[in-house]
């Protein structure tokens, strides 16, 4: 019997920093860097980074829900971002670096909304949770040099992460 795989899509700022946290679990089949949410067909990294295409940098995760639930993915997602920052994530500023959850069906939408409500009422953050929950649109795979960046360019990845303030934020809040 063939297993049924599901897709989840999250925007959490620079996609380089969003792959590794999801990539290390049983039940995760793939984590692909890409773009979603804009109006330009087949955007390039330069189009997205310039902020003219309307896309966000995202990771699209293919997972086996029998081994790793969507709710577990949501828990990991929230712990990678500053959900109170509408202007980007950490040192990456601009529309393409906003945080968002792109849902692929009504079950994902309901789970995302519930997880956002729980986080908002937890008292963990003093400012409002501004991460958007949006319907999934066409996913555009990012250029190959962005795929598995943390594996292919380990030293640059580590320097960028350290410089961004992301790890310091995660340690402080989680």
C-alpha cells in the first residue's frame, strides 16, 4: 500500500535558515526552498528579493502524516521565527521575508489558526502575533544553489545565522 504524503508550506524569513529545522525528522520526505504568494510567474531570486514580485521566501515540506503530524510542523515553525515582526525576519527586511503559514486545505487552515491562537494567548510575546495564515498558491522552486544551503555551504550558513540574530531570539523565547 502506497503511503499518502502531504505538503506544508511556511514562510519564515530567509529560507536558508528554515530548511534544517524541518529536515532532520523521520517522516519528512523533503524540504524545498522556493517562493509563494506573489503575482509574477516563474520568479527568480532577484525578482523576489527586490520585493516587486509579491512572493515570500518559503519552504515546502513533503511529509508523511502518519509519522510526523502537521501540528508538529507548526510547533517547529513557530519556534524558528519572530511572529510579532511584520517587516521581515531578523536581519532580513522587506515583504519577501515576512512570516506566513500557507495552508493547503481546510484542516491545515484550522490547525494553523488554532496554533496561532494558542501562541497569542500563551503570554510568550508582549506584542501581537502578526504571522499571516494564507491559502497556498503556486509554489515556485528556488534556484538550485538555494537548495540544502546549510549542507552545501555550511560555513556561510553558520555565519549568516549567527549574524542574523535568529539563534539569539530562539534561545531567549524558546
